[in-house]
C-alpha cells in the first residue's frame, strides 16, 4: 500500500500501537522511527541507542514504547513527546526481546545472556521509578522472543538453543518445555481461542 523510507540501514523490528495508528520501526542504524499509519509520514525519530534495535513493544495503553538493543540496554520512550524515560542497563550482553504484560505494569526483556529480566513499570515510566524485580536464567541459549497470553498468566519464550518454554508469568516458574525445535523459533504466538 505504501513504502516508508527513512532508515539508513536494515530494519530489525516493528511494532504497531494498540490503537493501530502508529508504527514503530527499529533499525541497525540504531534509530527508532514512529510513523503515522494512515499517511505513511514519519512522526519522529528516537535516538539514544548505541547498537542495533532488535525488538520493540508498545505498552497496552500506547503511551510508552520499549526498545531492546545490541547496546545491552532496554529503553522506555514516551510516545507522545519522543522523550526517553528510562534506560535499563543490567544486561552484559545484547538484548533481543522485549514484552509488556497485558496490564502494562511489568516489562520483560531477554537476550544473549540467557536471562529474562522483569521490571515493574510506573505510570509514567520515569527514570528511577521502575525497579528490577527479577533476573532469571531461562534458557541455555540467547533468548529470541517473549510473548504473553491475553490474560497475562502465561509467558512463552524461545531461544537459539532451539527450545520453547511456557512459564507461569506471575512467579516466572517454568511450566512446560516443548519438544526441541528443528531450528530457532524467532516468532511466537498464543491463540486466544
């Protein structure tokens, strides 16, 4: 329907706002761009990462955007203003996956250190108001994707060790290890039926 041009390198991540009006794109050029879906015009560029932006997630209310990067950080951005709200830098390796739980009060991230980190997110996401709740060793390989069930009770994770796991999201306890996959599972989904 339309071509969106603006990044200076490959796009590695996309996320659509909950209302379907804004598309966020993250690139190897270390930038995040917000686009008006209806017009295809760029709204703004978010700068601050020092590495590829591998994953993006909107909070369910659409007010915050989280980004995971090769620079070993997760950043929170105010969607309306484009301001950076918080930087989480606990990881010592690249981060590939980020996900908000359905009520938007928790943010999870995972990556090359094989851990899932969980932060409690405040209403505004302002700096120093989002404590780290947990850092859990989750897979024997880099975590590639994190997806919540609609009710927020189940988390699905995949890693480059070719495993997929189901977790009790509240306690971060492993519930099920699926049969080893023939290759990496870079995309996951949970049927809402």
